[in-house]
């Protein structure tokens, strides 16, 4: 379990389970524990609610909604997305969660004139109480309903204005009614407007205002299938977009997967063609070449059937295993064809059927032995535990299934095809004759060398020991790693300003990073989410996340346009910006397995040390880690110096003046932050009402 507590009052607990467990059962178990803990939580937390959601940590896509002609602002786009897009994406099969960044819910904002309130002997809590009492959903009742007498001829439902919806309705809320009939209204002491509930975040795309939407996979969902379903959903929803509203797929994790699968399929085709050419050159017979060419696709199709039966998919791991399997499955067919041809050449009086039968009596045992030896290598890989086992299990299953089907073909299909296709031929002439003559010469020399080595078997043992020692030594010299970093067509940049920096300062620095990225020819789009830290997973005014999407791989063939080169350029440019720490990082090799490339280290305070002590140890650890030549760009987002203002309330004096602590907190919240009051209905939709207030120094127009 790993939790994150943000300065914005949010708390997120991530519970990770062992591989292979049922995510639905895990969700039920977590929800049961959460329900048992709800009674211990403060009332304010219970009112806000605690949500338990099952999702994968893998980000599938970043969708960006923006106004192409500038007609819609982020406030409108956010609420349009909440009403018309968010639920549709969340209910798409395979989607675990759809999360809006830079979220600006519609709110009724009430800006107090604090001096006016004081002169009228009012407090913000008085305004809040008036709103709560005069904006309620009240079912009034019915007229003429039973148990009235049966001579009643009509029945009516009584309706009245309940929850308020418009600016005028809130502005005309009565705060005080005087004996002379005059009234004091909200608009007399405050300015009322419909605006954004929260302005702590913004997200421009290529310099234009936008609203990004992060889509996470559901556990066990297929990324490619889910991405296609999301694309179909967005295409359907975009037909109803207001004029000027557009969307852009800023980042798609499946684009790298699709390009990889395309390359693997091309490699698969090239390997098959090369195998056919090599077989033809070595056998010198077109009829003989057809037999391995048939055996290979039969084995591969059978392997796909096995994968489907076991619940696996055709992905990069299984397709790469298929490429390797081509060279293995063709060997069994070649052994059969070559031996049948040898028998037919040595005994011309035998028919193809008889030659096939005799040849199979000679090589049946060797084929079975070869298959068992190869299975003894690959089958144990499927039982490796942990993440490594999960990665290599499908690879092992693919290879093992291909070899089993290939051996079965070699014992059944290939001999039958030899009996049908092969014919007695005379000596080869021309180029094929020279090629086969050269192969025979090499074969004879090889056989002669093997016969000599058999007389000194001890030399073979020495050579085996030498090669084993060489393998062991090279394994220690060769750099090791979990998975190599790949160019996935995108990378992220974390921007962190000093503690206490405002959103405006963060936005200014982020624009400098955007300008640097836009000048790179390989960059396609740049998305900045200001006020959010991906590494911490929380809203922070002094942090920003910059997502950079690169141009397609076909347009980035130069080494300088690779993601590693661009990250180095961004890091060098960010080092020149003194106002912030700029940390570009690549996508993890497996999306969802860590936030960035490399590895993550958790420093725990097991003895309850203070944040200052933890910060000191963290700084020393980072310094020592960066001094290690095996590590680079080691950093931490932990800080113990975030400034805050402490209000030391004289509680005795407050009680003596008749002011309760709750009154003080209510006034502070209303003046500095905002208090949730109720919901109101606006144009047939339900919105959140937020009562806001500011001191004179921060209030627009000095209200």
C-alpha cells in the first residue's frame, strides 16, 4: 500500500495485489475494509465521500479537448466534457478510469465586500446560513389527494422555486428583513457570478487553452482493443460537438505497440521468405522446398490456436517468439525432406512412399529427442516467478507450442507430403549443381573433422569447459538490466519550482520549456498540465507536467531525433532555467510498471523521524547516488520546507468575546477558501455550488 497526501486536501491510497489474483475480488475486499473505517473518519470527509475504484496503473491515452477557433474557454470545455464525454469514455469496455485534468466545475461564486459586512454587523457565516436556508429542494405536496372526500374532482401537484439556479436568484437572497419592510440582499454586500470552482490548474496544448483527459486501462484489458473502442466512442461523440470544439490524441501508448507489431509482422514475412530461399538453395529442388514452406505456416497457425486457448493475445512478446520459432519449426521439416531425398538417391528402386517410410524409421527417434531437448530449455522459463516470469511466460508458451506442433508435423504431415511431392531426379546441373557440390564438400570435410575429434574425446570436454568459462565471464562483463528503454514516440518532463511558488510563476516557467520543445524538429505536440505533479500524483501549484509527443517513427530516422537524444537536449536546456528543476524522463518500458524509466526507491522513516530529518537524509542519499557512475539524474520530489501560515488563535479570548472556534474556522474558510453549500440546477444539469470569498487585497475589482 502506498498513499499520497496532497496540500490540496486530497488523499490517495494505492493498493497493489499479487500477480494472478482476481481484481474483482480484490476490489470487494478493499471496499469492505474501507466501509469499516468510514465511521472513524471526520464528518467532513464522510460528506465528501470515499471512492474505491479498480484500475490499472497503465495510462492508455491522453486526449485533449480544445477550441480550434477560440470560441470556447476551458470552463465551458470542462463542463461539456463532464456532461457529455467523461461518462461515455468511462463506460467504454476496457477503460478503468477517465480523469480530467485542469478541472473547472461550474460554481456560483459570491465575492464578499468584507468592509460592508463588518459595517452591517454581518459575518460570512450569516451569508452561508441564508443561502442554505433559502436554496433547498422542497417537495411541497399535493392538493386534492386522498384521504379527502370522494366528491373532490381535481388533484394538483404543488410546485415552487426550490434550489436556486441563476445569478439573479442568488443575488436576491434575503440576508436581513428590517421592521420597516426594507431588506438586505446578498447583492448589497457581495458580487455574484458563475465561474470556475477551482483555478489552481491550467493545461495549454501548443500554447492554446485546452482540457486534457487521461484514460487508464482496466486490469487485464487489451490496450489495442481498448484504444480502438475509445477512438470509436470519440468519433461518435465528436459528431455532436459544438462548432469550434475539437479533440486531439496527445499521447497513445498503443501507437508504439502497433508500430512494433507491424515491424514484427514484416520481420516474420522476411524470415519466412529467407527460410524458403535457403531451403531451396540447400535442397536444390522446388518440390522439396514446398514441403517446409507448408509446414511453417501450419505450425504457426497451430501456435496461435494454443495461445487463444490459453487466453493469451498476439502481442510483441508472442510475435517475437514467432520470429524465433520460424527457424526452429522449419528444421524438423528439412530433416524429413533431406533424409527422404537421401534414401531415394541411394536406393533409386524405392518409390517415394516406400522411401518416406524407410526414412522415417531412421529419424523418428532423433526428431523426438531434439524436441524434448528444446522443450527442456524453454518449458522451465514458463515457471519463473514474479514479474520476470510474467514477461517470459508467454514467450516460453509460444516457443514450446510451436516446437510441439512442428514435431507433430514432422512425424505426420511432412512424410505424407514427401510421398506426394517428391520424385526421382538425376544429378543437378548448372548453378544449383555447383551450390550442392560445395555443400557436399563442406559436409565431407565436417564429417572428417568429427571423426578425428572422436578419437580425442577429452579435447571436446576441454573445449566445452573453455566455452562455459567464457560464457560465465562475459555474463559478468556485459551490462545487465531489467528491460531496455525504448523510443515510444513520447516523453514527459517534470517541472518543479521552489516551495510556495504560485500557479502563475509555474505557468511562466513552463512556457519557457514549451518554447524549447517547439523548436525541436522531431516534436509534434506539446501539452503542459500546470499545477499537477505526475511523480507525486497530486495537485501542487509549484509543479507542472509537460507531455511531448514526437512525430511518427518514419519521420524520425536520424539518431538526433530519437527520444533519448531529445531527452538529453531537454535536460541541457532545462539546466539553464534557474527558476525550476526540469527533469525530462522517458516512458517506462512497460506502461504502468513505474511512472518513468529506471527504478523507484522508497526511503522509510521507521522510527518516526521528523520531515526535516527525512529531508536531510534524502539529500545525502541523492548526492551519493548521483556520484555513482552507474546512476544518472537521481532526484526526489520530497520536500520539508513548503511554507505555510500558522494562525495562533487565543481560544480563551475568543470564548470571552462569545466567538466559538467553529465560527472562526467558518469565517476563515469562507474568506480564504470556500465552503460547499448545496447543489443547484442549471439548464437541466446538476452543478456544485461553492461560496467563495476573498479579502480586499485579492478580490477582483476590489469588491
